[in-house]
């Protein structure tokens, strides 16, 4: 951040006492800290094809037992941030996690918020605060800050999901830590059954907002149906997108990252508005081309890419017959809370 080479303009007898007193002149760094017009971003346009990740993840399954790994994850590390930083954008961490039949990833809770988007396999569950969430392809499962969670797998084939956490931000804030715990008891109720039945909720023994995030699982079948209905009901609308919301507040599902599902109509080309938050895109179904700034990527199912903020992103459905469906996560709630959100159209 500090352009140290420009300090050479200053005489060493001046610089030496500055260093001794932990003082730094601002003026050599001012333009780097506050560049003209557009922020400097480490986050690069990047893409992780699932075809590259999958065999390496399966190899990890052979090389590293779950009790040693605790979480068997390959991190999608943005080259602009470097491999050690383990981050996709300034605030977003992405990882592909593998659980093999019979495995259990033990209970813990931590300060960063997580969401999981199921990529392949059946028969695994994530238990969050006692609620056992079935993991099926395309489902979104929340693990809000501070809630106990563990993953178990009784099915016959490997299960893989995409972890999206606000870990880089929480770590930057020096607020990231975890606590291990014993296996959770399971409660019979499920938030998505309590809330997602046409506006009905139980009349007895039901307390609104008893939990900060009342719905933990957003089944893909319901999200997909909502997008198809939206596309049919609003034939003239270009962007067919839904936001995953908290059914009690109507606001975002998590405090820092926003989650959305986007449908591309057959043959559709869609330019997204240029906005301040960075985002990640994951193709759930279909085939799509994405251009991030100047960089084109051809997405196949289960491919994941990431776009820095203040950058033009254009999506094109490669099929003229079938819709395409993407999961999107971005930093919008964070930018809005901080007052730095910008939409440049
Ligand atoms: O499954 O709890 O990718 O704690 C990173 C940290 C997954 C998890 C990650 C985690 C988890």
C-alpha cells in the first residue's frame, strides 16, 4: 500500500527518526490509497472449472482421512490475492468440500458466516443448531455466525459442495475464531417447512424471530420453480433473479454476503450493472459464457468464477432452447451497511 520507493525522495537523516517513532509520511502513498475514479483491486477475474477441481478433490479423499483434515476442502484462491491469503475477493472465501460415504466432519462453531451450495451427490446432511438439513444438488444451506454445525454422509457416493464464507473480512477484523463441540442432538422441525408453505406458520408454540436466521435450507427445487414462474410472469423483464431472504425480516440471509439465483432465458445475453461489490458466480444448470471486464470464460455445470467490483460482467446462455441457472454471492450487504455501495449502471 505504501509506495516505499517514493520515500527515497526524502533525506535519510529525516527518515531515520521517523522510523524510530513509528511515523510514516502520507504524501508518497496518498495516490495509492485514494486512486483517481476507481479503486485499486487485488481481486482478479478468475475461473475454477469443476473438471479441474473434482479429480484433485477425489485424490484428497484418498490422501487425507477426514479425522485428520476435519474439513476436506480445496480453497479457490484468487491469484490476485496470492495463494496464502485463501481468499476469492476482499470479503469472500470459496472452498470445495468433499465428504465420502460414512464420513463425519465434527461439530464446531465459528464467528464467520457460511453458506453451502450443493454441487453433487446425495445422502449427506448438515446439522445446524440441531436442524438436520438434507443436502441435494443446488440447495443453499446457511451456517450463520456462532451456530453449531457438522456434516455427515450416509449415502453411497461422494458429496461435494461449495463453501462461501465471509472469512477474509472477519479475519481482517481480528474477529475470526472457532470452538469445537460434541455431536449435536437433532430437533424434528425445519425452518423451510415452518416458513415456506404459502405464508402459513404454526399457530401454537411458534415464536417469531426466535432464531436470527429462521430458514437454514433453501431447496433448489423451490428456487428453480420461483425463477421459472418469474420468467413466465414478467416476459419483458431482462434480469430474472431472486434474492435469498430471511423470511422474518425480508432482508438478506446473512449480514455480510448476499445470495441470489439468476436465470438466463434460452439464448439470453445479460449485462449486469457495474457495482462496487465483488461477486462470485457458480453455474448450477446449463451452459453459459461470462465476460468479466475483458476476460471471457466458458462455464460448464458446477464451474465457479469470480469478478472484482467496479467491473462489467456479461452473461450469455449458450443454449437457444434451455434456460441456464446460476448461483451468485456478493458483498452487497457489507457495502450497503458501510455506506460504500455504488451502482454505476
Ligand atoms: O464446513 O465448517 O470451507 O469451518 C472452511 C471452514 C468449511 C465448515 C470451510 C469451515 C468449514
